[in-house]
C-alpha cells in the first residue's frame, strides 16, 4: 500500500496514486505523484484534457508509465463524461456495484478499486496487496492457492467490517517488518505459536 494513501483522502487522488503505485516502490510512487501534481491539478477534468505524453513524462520514474498514463487518462475521461467529474455517484453505490463500476475502467483492477473504496469511502472491503496476500496465506487466513478474490473474501469472513481498515494495515505492517519475503523472522514473530507456517517458510 503506498504511503501516500491516507484514510479519508479525496477518492480521485487515491485512485491516481494507486494506479501509479502498481508494481512500484513507495519512493518512486511519491516522486511520480509529486511530479504530476506539480504540473497538473489532480482532478478528472484536468487530467482528462491533458496530453497523455505529458502525463507519461510526469510519472516516468514509476515504471510502466505508458500503461499507467493511459489508465489515468481513460479513468479521468470516464469519470468526467459518465459521472459528472466526480466519483461520488460511484461511491454511493453498494460496495460490489461500486467495485464493478470502478473495475470497468481500463487499468483499474480489484486492488485499486478496493483501495479507493476502503480508504476514501469507508466501504467494507479488504485490499489484497503483496504483503496482505503473503501474510494471510502463511497465517492460514486464506487458501494457499487462492486468487485475489478468494484471499479477500476469506479474510473478510474472519473479521468485522468495522475492522477491515485496521486488519489491512496490520497485515501490511507485519509483512514489512516481520513476515518478510523470502525470509520471515519467525523467531521474532508475536503470533508464531499460532502460525501454521512457523519455521517452515524459506
């Protein structure tokens, strides 16, 4: 989860940041977003009328910049032309309807949609990034061979919706500090006695 994403932030800004962050380190995400926001106002109208080449140049450091610039441009146009330049109509839908609508936009996958819904709209969903995916599988909270949806839905069965944001953040923190890939620090893990993978992960 990019450090720039904060609970309660503008949903469109969250969408743009999350698109930029795909397969990108936090530092480069932050540099790319700063470059973009220095040149443009981060609004659907502004980025829908920008040149894709200008967006590309701003976010080049984030990698995959051509695909990401196209995704930002296309999503911005969709939001502008179909939803009046705001994500509010989408976020007022049920969680699953809002997810489907966001994911209809090219370049917006389930994780990006879930980040927007959880952080900016308080919707009951758990985004599954690499840390959440790894830790939840090792702890036995999700099927070992399940895909994104299987992991998300499995996690959501174990926790109350009011705790989804906290669960998401704790799993990420645990993955970054202790349950690392490829060498988890099992001897330092506070939940190692409950973990079915304790000591068996290389």
